[in-house]
């Protein structure tokens, strides 16, 4: 949200509330007036915000006229693809919270994206042919393949002695996941028993990747020193690389190719909407 949008919302929200102070800050005796802030924000951001708002209105008017709605299945599929990039739902939710976005907000953003794509596709007659899908698949087979990956748990502690003591406890039968949830310094994985999810080559620090190289599921490595502390690592599962299957990636490919066509057609489409619209800017 822009500064201007925030100020406008604040002004609207206080319309029925007690009147906001005319002076919102005083710096070494110099007052900053609310009206001056509004004027300054308008000069800096007003035109861009106004144009975005006009475009939003024109887009939704055109969507209503052409009876275009976001496809619920496509919205759900895109949301699933985003969530699949995280080891579990808890990690996904934590990342959302860290960015200040809620799940309904993310879904709304995806719905808006799909709506706009469907609108331009219908207005411009855009489509992705089977031949285009197969050509894109053949050109991107390597990128679309699933790389080999390894799922690990880890415990991070402050010093080598602690790590050595915990390693002895683990070898004596202590539960790795339970221990991680109790003592690990990594808050990102601690609540999941140290589970870091599936990681492909290059995603781990080199010293950690070297330590687990050649290990089998159930085996433990460490202590390994990194700038974060001393690590103990347990291999949970190894997933071999798998080639891409056309039918499995067809939907994702179609969405990607269509989005590319929409992106190229978008500027002309907006210009056409504006050219047909009656847009007035009253003076005063």
C-alpha cells in the first residue's frame, strides 16, 4: 500500500470518529500539518494511484460486461503450487505471516491475477495450443524434471561440547525430533522437530552438504560448525531425481504460456479500455 493510500484510508476511517488533529507532529517546534502531508503525498504518488484505480475500475467493468470470472480450479491449483514449495503447511503459514499477508489475501491476489488473464484471453482470443504445449515441454524437459532431494532434520546448538553430548544421547536412543524441539536454536525448524523438509543440491551450506553426503536414511552426522553454530543432522528420506512427465506439468505449462501471452497483450488492452471509456477529472 502506498503512503497516499494509507493516508486516504486513515482519513476515511476517521470520518465518523473523533476529528483527527490538524497537526500530526512537531519537530523542534516546527508543526507538520495533516493537510500538508496529504498535499505532499498527492504530489508524489497521486497520479500513479489514480491511474491504478482507474485501471482497476475499467478491468472489473470489462469483466462484468464479458461475464468473465476467475476460474476457481485454476486459483486452487496455483495456490497448491505455491504451498508445495514449502516443506509443510506450518512453514507456509509462517512465511505468509512474516510478509504481513494472510491466506485470504493471497487467494484474493491469485483470483485477481487469474481474472485479468481470463479477461485478456477472452477479449483478445488468446489461447495455448497443444502444439505450443508440446514444444515448450520439449524445450524445458530438464528444468521441469524433479531433482534428487534429501529430507533432513537438524539440531543447532551454541558450542561443540553441547553438540557432542547430544550426539551421544541420540546414539544411545534419544529421539532426534523431540530433542530438536527442546534444544535447537533454529526457530525456523524447532517447532517441527528440526525438520528442514526436502532440499536439493546447493540449498544447504557446503559444509552441511558435505557432512550428509553418502548417508542413508536414519543415519546422523555431526557436529558440524557453521556461522550459525554447531549442527547435528539426521537423514530422514532420500528422493531420487525423476524426469518430467508431460501430463503432470501440462496445466502449469499452459498457465505459464498463457500468462506470457497476456503480459504481451496487456498494455494494448488497457489502452483500448481507456480509449473507449469516459474518464473525467473534475476541477476544484
